[in-house]
C-alpha cells in the first residue's frame, strides 16, 4: 500500500498540503462515510470528470452525493444562473422564480398537488414530519431499518442488528440526541411483511411512515410490490405514507420512484437532483395535507374541529438562484427523456459486469444497484437483503487499498458510500470504471486482504 501511496503523494502535492492546512481550522471536511483513504481536493468538475488541485483528471462516481443527474456544471444550468445572478441572489420577499419551478415539480411528481421549498433534504424531512403530526394529531413516526432521512434528531436511528427481525430495536446515530426526541420514533423491518402488522397495530398513534423507495444503503429494484403494499396498508390504517425521494427523485425516472414503481404515497420529499446542483429541499403532497403549510394560524371551527397550521421558515428557502438552477435542470430532464435510458443502460451494465467478475473470480464483493445508483461492498455473502446483513467485520484495509487503486487508475469512488453515475457518463467511462474495479480488486487480493 505504501508504494502506491508514495506514488499518489507525488501526483497530488497540493492536495496533501491543503489537507494539512485545512485540518488546522476545519473540524470536519466531509463526513466519515465518504472520506477517502487519501485526500484529493477537487478544483473543478465538468460532465463526468473531476479535476484535482494538481490538475489530475478522474472519472467521478461520487456524483456530489447525488445531485448531478445531468453531470457536473451542465451548460443549461450554468447559463441560466449566469443570466439570473446579476439581478440579485436572495430577496426574502415574494419573487417570480418559485411559481415556475413549483409548477414543473407539481406536473412531474405523482403525489404532488402542491409543494413547499426549503434548503436541504434534512429540512424537508423535518418539516414533512411536523406537517404529518399536525395533520393527523398523532406524534409517532415509523421508518425502516437501513433507511436514511437526513441529519435531524428524529430520524438519526440505526437498527440493533441483534434485535428481533420482526420488531427491530434501534439506537441513535452518534451522541447529542436526547432520548426523548426518539421516543416517538419506531423502526420497521425492511422487505418484511411484519412491518405491515406493526403499522396496523400502532395505527392509532402513528402519524407517518417514511420510506426510501430505493434505499441508498441497499439499492435494488425488486421492491415495487413492497412499496405498493405499504401504501395500501397505510391508506387502510389511516396513517400517512411518505416516500423519501431525496435520492430517487428525478434520478430513477423523471417522476422518481413513484413513476418507476407506480406507487403513490400521501407525501414525498426531495433534495439533490431537482436542485440542479444548488441546495434544495422540497416537500410535496396531497392538497389537504399541504394545507397545513398554507394556513398561518390554526382555525378553530364551531363544531370543535381544528384545522391545524405549522410553522416553517428558512432565510434562503425558495431563493432565486436555486429556483433558477432547478427550473433549468428539471426542464432539461423533462424534455430529454433519453438521459434516463442512457443512465439505466450504463448503470445496469456496470453492476452486471462487476458482479459477474466477482463471481467468476470468487471474490467477496458485490455491487447492489438500481439503474444509476449503486453501492459496492467488499464483504462475503454477495447482495444483502437488509442492512442487518452487512458484515460488521468489514475490512477497512481492503476498502482503502481498493480505493487507492481506483484513484491511481483515475476513478473516484467513496468507500462505504453510494455511487452515482450521471447522464454525462459515456459508455467509454463505464468501460474504464469496470476495468479499474476489476484490476483494483485483484490488487487487493494480491495483497492478501481478501
Ligand atoms: C434518502 C435521503 N434523505 C434525506 C437526505 C438528507 O438530505 P440533505 O443531505 O440534502 O440534507 C439524504 C442525504 O443524503 C438522503 O439520502
């Protein structure tokens, strides 16, 4: 490993220097799950490529953690931003940019009668939960093991893998989350019909069930029946169902997972892709539910019923820059449906070829994939059914050497993280990536780490 690291050190002196300098003042640069075994600082990005501060070029599989369905810095978005920026970047007050973008989203999102803008997937998740609680008058929320719904206190929960498979227990991800915050959170078993029984059993106290229609930690396409059943169980039980489409929205298909699987929840949240690369969060949903955002105050009717309102705010919510980038990106996605065919073809071929190679070479590694979204893991047992099946003894040394080898071959992929391909990844890019993955795995085996 040190030979390879020495070689990369020589190629990336400015990155190394920046790494040392930034550690003096930055408590965190990027989260642990995406940190590379070796620091590469990116100066510029275009299409499927990244250029580091020393001028080295890489094929990007990190994809900015998901927003860049159209590749990095797509002309259509950059041109629109250049035109808009001279008019001012933030007003706080009413502006004409929101309506145009909102209309595009309402037309594209099956469950959306109306939308509300905020600044991230985390905010969208937080506000959607508040809305569901206000609308139903109940407080409990349920989420599935392996799911991720942002970095706020209610949902930072991880399954205890030794707990009952039919009734999972969970713990908070990291310190600083008061126990009381999560006392109203419930965890459901993934791809397990017992989840439906738990929803029925707790229907009286449950406001909302959240699900990632395709889990970032476990991308797969054989989940359509489970999603359809979930929506119908929630409907029958009178519990709201929310699809967290922060990853799948405008990526799996133009209409996201709802279009792809033909399932329509009560609410959905978005981030990443429809922002065209700028920070965005969107809450979308049925008109009667979205009314809680519209009202400024609770209305007390003569018959004793209350029409609830909720408070949301965000200095930068609906700002002209994000609205402009989003409008340009989503319009392009709508008008160029072939991008989804290309991404699907490239992503599927990538996973098929890598998995075939792993099987032929009897390598303990597998790529789970859902079209342009994948998760590559070096571990025994191949594909996982749920995060419970992740090998906890996973081999960091093997992951690191694998990633270093990829870097040396001009490919960037975050270890322990989702990989994304974009509409700008060419078939030749995919060939290069497949070759790099195969060679890197063989190097890891040669080093005796797998
Ligand atoms: C499914 C899902 N929901 C919510 C979020 C939070 O979004 P953000 O990082 O924009 O806050 C993420 C982020 O990766 C996500 O993958």
